[in-house]
C-alpha cells in the first residue's frame, strides 16, 4: 500500500513486514481509517491482519 511505500521511502521502517505492524498499530489507534470495502472488511476482522499491504486497499488520516 502507499502507506507502507511511504514509510519505506522515508526510511522510517526496515522492511515491509515492520511497516505492516506499524500501519496496523496506527489503524488500531485510530490514526488511520479504512476507506473502501476491502480495507473496511480487513479492519472489521475478516482478514488476518487489520491493515492490508494491497494497492487496492485505501486508508486515510
């Protein structure tokens, strides 16, 4: 996703797995919000991880 790409490009994370953990934490704390069915379904617990590293899953601050 663009969020993880942004974290990688700013050298805020070491790898995509770390980015997925941080993005999930930001989502759980309410700093990121899911936008669209794919990301909303993941956030509602349908997916293994509440944050999807998927170009079709959208989030906003």
